[in-house]
């Protein structure tokens, strides 16, 4: 996993609530057997029409908006446990997703793949949407070390929470398997004592 | 100290608990299927690791498989590739596979219970969110992502935070024509598709106790549709009777020992839940969804809510959803024509579901305007249905009894609902495009689906029985 560094970026706004993983990556694209290339089909049915032509009214097809930060409505990532959703976001180039609420499994999957989900209040979310719709070039700063999100346009900062263990994984670029594997003996002992 | 059922099982599986770190939780049983496992096997290969406990791992092919002519090679190339890959991986890593052609093949959450692999007190995981189904037996069972599949392969453990607990009590008696599916659709409609997020839910109360194991599985199955990590029900005689004698259930002395332990698996009287909700079974009607998340459900003779009844911030999503479904707000769905009826999926494809449908449709015919697909949850369910003559009843009614798999629940195989068509489905998700691009899904119970199959429109089953 690559190390997560402090980031200053423009944002892509998607003010829709309850975006489920079937929208993030429809089931018909789950047939691949590697982790690569899912970004091409991120939000496939919103991005492209039945003839595979980009839909002009979808935000990701609008060159005005770009960046490594996706800002989405409440309850982002609900639905299926498919990790492909996190792979698709990451492969497309999003390092951060901001919402006022995340579905549990998605949050775990995102963190396991170096995508940082930042939960903010409804008001902050509204504020970010308002800023980006007023000025698509508006930037945010994500400082994981300090657990701070800053709206560069206004200078306002907001603290966000992340599990300290997950934080150290992201910052150091290591994953859960490395950690558990270092406990192999304890696991074997547990099995023997049952 | 008084403990909840979740805490009892959790604590019995903690390998290590350390301040500031997630717990290392031991996993008893790992179920896998073709869609969420290939990248995990690949990961193992890259790290040069074996599957640590192949004998605690069980595989089946279900998501991609065709439901017609399963004896022939899979036509769709990518699906075939994924299923072949599973076969190859299972062989290489020594994992038992109940693949196509095997008498135990079926939807992963149907075969676990019917083979006796699912047992009270276990920790069970699968790279599939509906793993919560197995909680019906009093197990901690939940869906995981592919990175976690790799974790379990490599270590037979997961790194997890202990979840919060919620108790949902349903007391009282259900009306005729109202079943487990209606209970869970009702609960989700009340607490929303995110109402259970962060919790492990224990279902309790007299209406839950009265349910068969199949009904309990339907309830636990859909826990994830309210955002919960999982759902479970304390085991009782109904559970023990179901497990006893099944292929992989403990036998002889082992059975007695297991049973003694299983009888300790309940939430202590003074145990504290982080949240408690109560519902009255008498308030529950046959349910149907009108929108594009499982929380958008109504009693069948209620009106779709009006836009103005929705919180301001949710109105755009609400309108978008109704537009997708082709429904008007503040109107009734009763009498609306239906194009497809799908009875299947890990929510409602067990033998009891098929029996219930068969006993209602016996001697009736499907309406001309509908196509009816019945997809049994497993080879064993299919065989049982044939042994009981249920296949004949379906045939005479003009229903297609297909071969087992996930099928139109998620439309990864050929079983897709065409764009714009309405499908009453006994599955668990009505998301946009779930059953095929632009397909319109309405979730309901097997009986409500059967009523639509014979009448060609949305009907209140209570008028027909
Ligand atoms: S039947 Fe549907 S919900 Fe169940 S495991 Fe298959 S795809 Fe998932």
C-alpha cells in the first residue's frame, strides 16, 4: 500500500445520498480476477449511457471539476461488501472521500486500500458543496497526521476522527495482514487452548 | 458481568485485545465464492503464504452461474473464467469446493445452514454482505471485503473493533399472509437503510421465537440492509432440531458437548445493549418496496409517501428514486402491472419458501403478462422440491423452476430484468440496476410475489387466501 501523505486538492462534488456500491461499481464489472482497471467503470451507469458515450450532465464528465477528493451525500457506500468499490475509487484517482455518513463495510474496505473516508457533519458537508459550486477551483487540505480538514477558501479547519491503528497503517503504508502475521504464535496458542 | 449474546461469542474468540488496537478475532468458518476470492488468492501467492486452515474453509460457485443447463460449459466467457479460477485456486490451496455439478452446490448462505456447517456460537465470515444470514443460528456471522478474505486465508483471524449492540424485539402475533420477510422489510422501513449502522443486531421477542429457522434466516439475512454489521438470534430448540443430524453437525458425544455449550448462548437478563427497539407484530402488513433502497417500503395497501413528508435534504434523492421506478408520490401501488416475478436469492429460496409458494399456486396459472422464475437456493433444495412434487405444481402454473444460483438477485449471469420492466423479487436489494440496467425492482415476500405471479399485478395476498 502506498503511504498516505498530506494532500491539497480540488474536489469532485456528488451531492446524492445513499450512494450504494452497485452505483459505484455495478455487479457486471465484478468479473475481473485482478485488482486493476476498475477506475474505468467507476459510477459506470451514471457516467456512460447504453452506447458507452459519456453522459454530459454527470459531474465526472465535466472538466470543470477534478481532484483527488470526492465529496458525496450522506450514507455513502451502502449495500454490498464488494471491495471493488474501494478499488474503483482508488484506481480512478480518489484518495479521499468526504461524506456526512459512511456505510461500515465500505469504510473498512476503503481504509484497507489507502482511501481515506472522512466523516463530517451535515453542515460542513453543505458548506463544502456550496464552496465548490460557487468556485470549482476551491481547494481542501487533508492533513491525516493532524486529523484536520481545512477549507482553503475560508481557512476554516475541522477535526476528523480515525482509528489510531488505521491511521498508522495509512501513514506507514502497511496493512492488517502484516500486523496479524506478527502474532502467529498467539493464534496457534489460542487454537490449542480451545 | 452480564453479557449480551454477541459479547459472549465475541469474547470466546478474541485471540488478543490490546488498548488502542483492534481485537484479533478468531474465525471458525470461512465461506468463499468465485467473485470476491480471486484477488485474495492472488495476494496469498504474492506473499508466498498457504491458506492457514483449509479445513475451516468451504467454497461454492453461485454468483455467476447460469440457472439453465448447468451441465454445459458456462457460455459467458468472463463468468466461466471466474468459476474456473475458483476451481483452480481451491485445488492449489486445498480448499473443499462444492462447484457446479456437485450435489451440495448452491448459494453460499443456503448451503452453510443446510449442510450443518452453520452452528450456534461460531464466528463465520464470507466475502459477501449477506453472511449475516448465518446469525439466525446464534453465530457471529458477517460480510467482509476481499482484503479481509486474504487476511482470513493467511491467518484465520480478522482485525476488528468490537461492534455496538442493538436489540430489536418483535412481540405479538403475525396476521395471516404476513411472514418473516414482511417483518424485516417493516423494520427497515421504520429505521431506514442506515438505521443499524455500526451495530450488531440481536432479534428477540415472541414473534421471532415463533419463526422457523428459514424465517429467522430471512430476517438475519437482511440485517445488512439497515446498515448493521450483522444480525443474530439466540439459539433454542428450533435451532438445535434443525442442526441435528445434518452432514457436518457434531455427532454422538460431540453433539452432547456442543449442545450443552449452545444452551448457554443467550443474552443475560441484565445485559446492556447500546440501543433497544421494539415493534408490535400486529402492526405489520404484507410489505412491498416502491423505491431504490430497501428502506423505501410500505404496507401493501398504504400510499407511497409524499415528497413533502420527506426531510428537505432527502427530497432530491427521493424524487430521483421515484422517477427511476416510474411511480408517483402519494399514490398506491396496488393493481400496478408486473412483468417479472423472481422467487429466489439467499433471502427466500429455501425449501420452506418454495413450499409456501407451491401451496398457494397449486391449481392456479400464472397471468399471461408475467414471466415467473423460481430459482432454488441449492441443489439440495432443488432435489427436495422435485421429491415433493413441487416442480410439477410450478410447471402446471407456467412457472420456470431453474437451477440454483444467485441469478436475478444481482444479474451477474444471464438472468437480467430488461430495462424499464417491473419485477417483484423476493431478494434483498432494490438498488438502481441491481437486477439489470434500468430494471425496476420491488422487494416482497414469497407469498406477495406469488400473488403477483397469478394475477399479473400487485395484490394484497390477504385477499387471495
Ligand atoms: S443471492 Fe443475492 S444477496 Fe444472496 S449471496 Fe447471492 S448475490 Fe448476494
